[in-house]
């Protein structure tokens, strides 16, 4: 299921922000890739960026769980997006939750320069808390797309990602063997306390 809200507050010369958010396995990266391919087909200059932490499938491309790919640059800080966006019309950012709240300021800077930005990521952590920066970006987005997938317990729309394998250290990156999509009623958060986020 996809819920999309478009806000009409664009300014002349200001880039558009699209946020694609939801739980794991809801097709966020697939939708991001579709948007970037459509922009390329329209003759627009595109760059895709992912966080260096996400090396589950490939370090040099956006990758979906069902093996779709799109060339991408891996970076470890929001500020690294700025030089990559030079001369570009559309910037795609995947796994935005790994970039933290600093991504919000960078995205706004790119929009002021006229870049369209498409950001995809998880908006609730494994404790069920809001996972910055997605909720923050959603508040200022021109288009906010909330994606769901059926809960693997009851089939209702899932908005949470439940960790089903032990957490080793601070590494919460995982795939189909580590997480399950859950609705609010079925979701079992990791034991408290959860992390505290800035911003």
C-alpha cells in the first residue's frame, strides 16, 4: 500500500523534495530507483547516493532485496552530497536514516540550489521510535510517500521493522533474515532503552 501526500508550496527556482518512507521490505529503494530512471529518461542529470554503512548487496549501487540495481556513490556523511550534486538536476538518497539529522540541512541547501531531491529510508527504528531524519524531512517535503507491506503475522499494513535476530554490538544493519515487517499490534520492539537521537 502506498500513501502519498503532495504539498503545493514550491517556489521559483527551488528544488522539489520527495520523501519515500516506511518499514523494511516495503519497496522504498525500488520506488527510488524508478524515480531516478524516469528522471534519466526525461533527459535530466541524476546522481544516486547511499550511506557507506549499507554494503549488504553492493557498495557501488542502490540495491533492492529482489536484485534491482542503480549506480550509486557511497558516502559516510551528509556534507559529502554537496560536491556530488554539482551540475546535477536530481539527487537520490537511499537509506537516509544512516545519515542522521544533519541530512536535513544538506537537503535544504541542495533544494535552494535548484536540485530536486528524492530521499528514501526507514522512519521507525527497531524500538518503534521515530527514526531521524525521515520524519523531519517528511514535514518539509513537497511529496511524502508512505509505503507499507503486509505484516508477516496478520497481513495488516506494516509500519514497523521487528528485529528477529540478536544484535551484535551496535550494528543494526540487516536484511530479510534479521527483520520482519510488522503492524503496530504485532510489533515487538527491542528491549529498552532505545537510542536517543539529536534534533
